[in-house]
C-alpha cells in the first residue's frame, strides 16, 4: 500500500490515496502506522477518497484507531495533496468530512501549495451539540470538577468536541496529567480534545493541546479554532488572533455567529510503501 507522510505545523498523519488504494480496516491500520517505534510514526491516519459532493472526502483516524469528525491541520494537507497530485487542480477546493463539506483556498507558488485558508464552519455552542452532559446551556467559563482541582472551562464543537482552559503559563501545566483526565471526564460522552491557552495580547495566544485519541500533539487546527471562539466568548482575546502552537503558528478569525477561518501551511515529508 502506497502512503504519503504529511504534517500541518507538526500535527502529522499518514495519508493514503484511496482513489488508487483500498484500506480494509482503517482503524487497525491507523494504530499500526501511527506507532513511532514500530510503524511510520504519526498522530493518525487520513484516507483521501472520492466524493459525490466535493473534490474529495477525508476520513480521519486517531492513533488509537478511533475515528474523528474533522481535522483542521489534516484538511490543509489533503488540499495540498489533491492539488499537487493532480486529483483536482483548482485554487479553491471542497473537502467532504464527517463534520460537513469544508471549502479551502490555496496559495500556490511555483506549482506548489504554500498555504491554505480553510472555512472551518460555524462553531456549535449548545451543550448537546458539543456534546456535553447537563442542562441545555452554552458552556462558557463553567466550573469542571477534576480529581484534585477545579478548572474553569469553555467548550464548543468545531465538528468535534473541544474544552478550552486558560492558564497564566501553559508551559507549567501538567498536560500529561490533566489531558487524559479531562478527555475521559464523564461530562463528555464522546470524550473531548483539551486545550490550555495563555493570552499574550488581544491578538496573540499560546496553545498546548491534548488531542482526543492521540495524546499530546504539536498542533490542532480545530482546537486552535475553538480557542479563537472561546477567547471571544469570554472576552480574553479578539476575533482575529495569531495562535502559537508547539509546531508553528496559525492565523484565526471569527466574527460571532459566522464561520471560523484558519490559515496555515501544509508540508509533504516523504512517500513510501507499507507492507500490508
């Protein structure tokens, strides 16, 4: 099976072109290829498939084999792949995901995709849409009881669930401890992604992420979008922010009630064959 390794600011995936390849058990394959010692090494597996309503369809599988609805860094990589590999040679593409069709605009230089702007869709803010247990309210700066602490959380869905927590210094947050506890907290029936945010200014934030099903990652596109939304909802940051993540930077913008737009790079690392 031929594959291509790609990443969006360090959030790396193994991509399979299912216009040409067939994957019988993507959940099992994702666990195998994601292993950084015995596999290729990645945060998960993304399949690029034909679609009857878009230029291509993507399916995302986390490193633990669970399927995700959407991946912001992954969708930029899919756009780069289908343009540069001739599946759809257009500056504006539509990508079908479990969270809906996402439109992307490509910045092309010398026949290569140098950057991608993604319409991430409008955030879902009601508790049942995240989903999160409890009365049907928006979850803004709400207390969440953990085993040994209380955290104030703001939660939204960007097609997948996100829990945003603010900290004075995200570098001091014990992410490996808090991440899995919040991901598996009984308040989240489908688990959740977890993000700690440090506000540098109204236009600049720093994010550290624990991804549902993958653990600590260098970046999360849907998560950065959720952090942009959370900042506006509780007045911590403005509608346009530059987000610094361990793997690089993303530009986000959100006008309340409208879609979130995310802009960032996508990088192809190498291609190979997996002896499936």
